[in-house]
C-alpha cells in the first residue's frame, strides 16, 4: 500500500485566516439576499450561508455566502451596467492590459496565502500550489494582458463597388462556472481572456472550493478593475449555477465540469436566450506505451498521468495501454512505484498525494473500485482509503480489465488506473478511440513517425508525446465528442469572448451612391 504521512500541517505552515466569505457584487462584499425575511416594513437579507469543508480532516473551515437566483440577478445587473455604460469595454486594450498586469503582480505577492487556501479547500499539494498553480494563474493573466491591445479586425475588398472592415468586439456579459479541482487555475483560464476582450462577468466557483475565488475578487478591486466588471457569486450549482445558465441578460456561458452538468447548461441556454456557450467536460484519456519505450520513463509518465492532483483532473490518463513486449515489466515496476507513493497531509513537502476534495468524491471513487473488483478486474495495488481521518485514497491500479467494465468506460476522477495490454498499432488506436470522450491522450515511443501517425488517428483535443500534462498559455486545449466544445488557453480562448462585426461602405462613385 501507499505510505501515509501523518505530519502535522500546523508545524509546517500557518493556516491562513479566512478573510473573505461574502459574495462580491459591484465591487463590494455583500451578504446573500436569498431567503430574505420581512421585519415590519423592511426586507432584510438572511445572510444565507453554507459550510466549506477541509478535506484533510472533514472539519468545517468557514461558512460562505450561499448565492441564489436573486443574488445572480444583482450580479448580472452590475455586470450589464458595467458593460453597457462603464469604462472597461471602452478603454484602450493597452490600459486594460496594464490593470491586468497589476492584478497579476498582486497574485504573485499573495502566493503563499492563496496556495494555502486551495490546500485547505481542495486538498491540493501546497508545494505545487506555490510552484505551479498560483504562478501559472498570474502568468495566464499576463499572457492575456499582452493580447489585450492586439485585437484587430480586417479590411475587405468585397467588389468593385463595395469595401468593408471587420470589428472584433467584446461578447458582453459572461457567466463563468468553474470546477473544484483547479480553483485558481480555472478562475484565470476563464476570467483572463474575457477581461482582455473587454467583457464583464459573473464567476461562480464550485461550492466545494469558494475561498480563493473570493480572494481574487478582492485583488481585482485593488488592481483597479472597475466595479461591476468582475463579480463572484458563491453557491450551489443547482441554484446559482442554474440561474447563470438560464439568465436572459447573460450573453455567454463558459463552463468546465462534468458532461452530465454540461448537458444541463446547454439545455438552459437553449431554452432561455440562446446564449453562446463553451463546454470543457469529462474525459477518459488513454496513454499508449509502445515496446520501444524506456520502461522506467513510461511508468513515471503513466503514474503522473493518473496520480497528479489525486486523479482529480479531466485529462487524467486513466486508461493505460502497454504493448505486449514490455507489458509484464511495466506491470511489475508500476506496482512497485505506486506502493511507495506518499499519501497524506498536502502541507507536508514529502507528500505526493493529498485528500480527495470531499466525502462525495471520496465515496464515489471507492464505489468504482468495488465495481472493478466485482466485475472481475485484478487489483494490482491500492484499492482502499488511507489514514484515520480525511478523504485519502491509495493509488489504485487494476489489471485484467476489459473494455466493457465501468473502470474503463466511466470518468472516475480519482487515483484509479485501468492497465491493459495490446499487440498492434491498429489495436491500440481502436481501443484508444473506444470511448465517448475525447479530451486528451498520451503516446510514449522513441519512433517519431509512429508517434505522429498515431496522434493523427486519435480523436482528442490534445495529444502529448513522451510527456503528460504539458500545459502552456500558448497551447489551447478542449474536447472532441462528449468532452465538449470550445477551447481554453491560447488565442483560441480569446476569440470565444469576441464577436465579429462587418461594416460595409460603398466606394466613391459607385452605383450605390
């Protein structure tokens, strides 16, 4: 089994004070108006709240404002006023970029507190938050800040009598619904290109991980982003999220989450104002390892692919296909390495895997492990909870699995790998594509021709060759099939927050005059 660390986080890092727990609307932190009550002739907000839980212990961190439809209405009104009459869409791109750069600097200045918030709220490794998640969030802001003054249209010669030019204008009021697995990363993957485009927005963080989003709202205000441009409404998907998806005065929704909820977002958009949507949904990504691969390197990549962020990542390499020539050696080394994986308090620098985000996810993963055992898969390693409290699960590897098993078909979103053998290249491609998802894939081989051939044959939005989780702001990604549509990161993400307007004029002495 994996080693469990029982290190005391209090001896490693001071747990931050929770400073922001209210909704952020029109530049102010406010109580929820949901569930208001009457006192004589006055209507008073109830301050309705919900608990956010520390997955390391299962204990309450704080109570956070529970936004509902009425709160979303107020946030949309603020965003609409800021878009229709405020300075943000009308200021030069270079000025927007300078404010975004200041915002990024403030994120960097508060990196330790922000990383700690994501650790106690989401169970993420504190060391990775300090080195990767929060710096990447700040750099995403800088990337799009640099693009803000480079949004250009085109000049078109339509005919002998007409000419035209195009304008690329901000889409309007945007609703961002972000997931719990990467609270900081996803906040800025959504907000940054929308800010650069000149949009105003409502951000709804996941109810499991609201704390860092509220802190970012505070920093946005300090950076000089005008009131109403960036609003944060915390609350539940069935209430606040549904209100955003169906709101008649929101022009676009960008959602990242499960395929099941993505369907609901799409239905709500279709039955309201036909708002534009982009969806980044589930995945069941394959990693294909060929006989010529270095086995030790392949094991490292495969374990990274499923254990990074405790498997709570949409592009997790949860299906691993190994060619028969190295299969036995791979199985042996993968089991040995997985058993040395340190699971425990994410503030402990020796730990490689923290707790799952909450009890629901914890129970869901364990239920899938039981399904795998009942369906006849062989449990190579792991398969149990770890530690005496909190939501920790051992790294788990199944062998002897078949394509019809739930552990191969369904997105588990946890540290569970399904390991399979293949013979030919054609078989590997067919198995890799045998899924309703199409978000990512990995290929491990020394043969570049083979890698390029296979990468062109797999239906997925991003293919990693001899690497995994190689993200960069320049490189967009998104899904095929039931993994959604639209792209995050890169210039493709900026484009989805811009409308194209054509302006046509007759040429002098044309018959139109």
